[in-house]
C-alpha cells in the first residue's frame, strides 16, 4: 500500500491536557480515508498538525516519502495540503470569487491583480458544487450551507494532493453531500487523497475506503472497507470502547397531554408564511425540510429574537406577545441555538460562568448570589449531563464540541423551561454525545417539557421525535407520525410540490410520505 502520509507516535499536550498520546495515522495515496472518534478524541488536533497549524511535541511525520513537518498552513499548502476547518475562514464583506482566491490571487504581468481571470475561474470552479451561486454575492449574505460549499471550493481551487475535510457536511443537505462526494470520487480517480472527518456514520461508510478510529488521543483501530464489512456497531465500539445503541430510540408519544406551545398563522416576511403548529407537554416534535425553508427563522421568532408581523402565540394556554428574548424566557421558552460558538457560549469564560449566566442575568436575581450553592449546582449539572471537563473553572472553549453543547443546554435547565427549542443541536457532535443529548431530551419530556427540535440530519429526527412537521417555503405543509417512518419518507415529503394525503394542519397544505 503506497502511502502519501504517515504519522507515528504523535504526541501533543495543551498544558495538563493530553490531546494526542502516541497516535498513528496512515493515509494511502489516491484513497479517501475516514478519521472518526468521539469529540475530544484528537481528530482535529491531528489534522491541524498535518496542515501546520499546530506543532507536535513528539512523533514521526512522513509526507510523500520524506520525513518532514510544516511550520504553518501556508508551508503545507505549498507542499500540496489544504484543509477545510469546522470554523470557516471566509471574509463576509468580500464576494464569493474574492474569497475563493484570497491569498492566491491570479496576477497579470507586473504583479497586478487579474480580477477578470479570477472571477471567470471562480465561476468555473463553483459550477459543479454550487453552480447556482452568483460569484459576485458577498459571502455574508449566503446561507450556512452555501458558505460551507464556498469554503470547500476555496480549498479545491488549489488542487491539493491531500485534502483534509473537518466535518464538511455538518451544515449540508443530502443533495449537496451527493455533489461533494462526486467531486471526491473524481479526485480519487485522479490519484488525489482525502482525509474525511465526520460524525455521520452513514456518510463515512458510504464514501471512505479506509477508516482510522481515534479514542482518548490514541489510535483505537483501523478498518479497510475495501476488504472488510462496513459494520457500524464495530466502528462505534472502537470509538467509545463500549457498545452503543444505533437503532431507533424514540421516546413514548405524549397522547392526551395539554398543548404547551400553540402557534397560529405566524408570519415573518420573507421567510415565514402562516406557520401553525402545536407541541404538547411531554412531547418531542421534529422540524424537517430542505435547508433554508425557514426553520432557523421560526426558532428565532419563537424565542423572541425576531418579531413576527402576524399570527398568535400561546404558551401553556396563555396568549403571549414576544417583543424581546426576555419575554420568551419569562414565559418559559428556552432556545439552544445552532451556532454554539457565536450564539450559545462565551468561549473565553469558564464552564461555571456559562452555566449560571441565564439564572443570574434575569432581573429578579438577588443582589447577593450564593456562590457556593451555584458552584455545587453546576458540578451536579456537569455530572448529570456527563460534561467532560477538568474543572468547572476550565474555559468552555477548551472543551470538545459535544461537551460545549451540553453546557449550552445546562444553562437553561435550572429555569425548568416549559418549551425547549433546539436548532440543530447535534451538529458536529459525536455519536455518543448525540445519544446522551437525546437521552436528556427524553428525560425532559417525561417531566412535561415540550420540545421542538430542528435537525439537518433526518436520522436524528427519526431517533428522537414523536411527530415530525415538514416545513416548505416558510409554511408547515404536513405532519408525519413517527411510526415505521424512514428517512426516505421525510425526504419525499420535503420535496414534493403537489402533496397528496396526510392529516391537515391549520393553515397548511397536506403531504404524506
């Protein structure tokens, strides 16, 4: 097996935290290598060592047959290595084509920028992956999925020998994933290599030729998919060190309970048009549909961040008007946002401060806080939610993605919300953290909390929800009972323009998978 990249005995520490402990990674030439593991297992650290962002404390690094190391991403790029990070590196005020060529701009004789060539080449590069985008649009006006595609095109423009993709599909819908996988297969035919990091098991088994599994900073095992079976249970056992249930684990359906959230004709131009829905106490309701159909805008409106122009809202039977997020919080509505880094956490502050922020920021907070009591409460929350942190005084930015997301949820639990809104909460979270998160949702539902869950991954909706509502062009167009439901049923309901059958919802058209 010819290798383009070989790392052996790699070690990396951040203070007292061991990120990599004699880890190994082999990347065959012309193959797509999957790199998976639980949050905090060392995947991102290893990828940043490969592309020169981080320097290893020890270990052997061999690239294209030569022992080497890169002191910066620019040095790695010159050697033919490009990386798409989880946190995008785009400049919002620049156009699509300017972002694609930022730092590697085509030049005319004399060293002048050749904007005409740059724009034309950017148009050609985007054609296969996101051809509908106008390359003159400012990146700041794009949807999250479109920004992700531009970031990928930006790396592909360098035509790297080795492409590293760190959670590239987290914000993408299935049609975009298919386009990306088509490009990766073409790269493989051309002899180019790819390292594909993902928590979506179905994507890993679909696209990868070879799999490397990390656990606790070490290489837990490897699987050659070209010779061995693609056994998801074996992969999960390598990741976690113990069996994890991967089947449908829906909670009980809350039948006959009182409506806890009632929405009638909610309108917020241009994204929301007459949305009507009901969530009962103790029920988990999913929100499905193609991306960009108004799901995130609906969550923000229900949490008081966007003032809707028409419609009625009732919480636990009482009519409410939400002028501000504080109105929603007082009414018992809590939002776990989709972007935990920018909307859910203060990354430079400790787990403790993030976990007590909501209850101490409300107007009725006493002048003198019981700090000892708050610290003990946060310790209990971290233990209950299995937040892996050296201390409650560790900066939350140093935790893995899954543990950060648990802190976002922990922030709201002491307020005992009546309605919990979750906007793609498991994006970029490993399989074990997802299982723990959805176990928490089931426990909250059993206590009477109503949950409205939007997830870009339909498998998550199938695992967690009692009912699934389909949103299309800003309206709820149908409802699917989660009994024998499949992902194909959800996709069919999401794209069908002339739906047939199904149960009517107020102010909606009908669909039935």
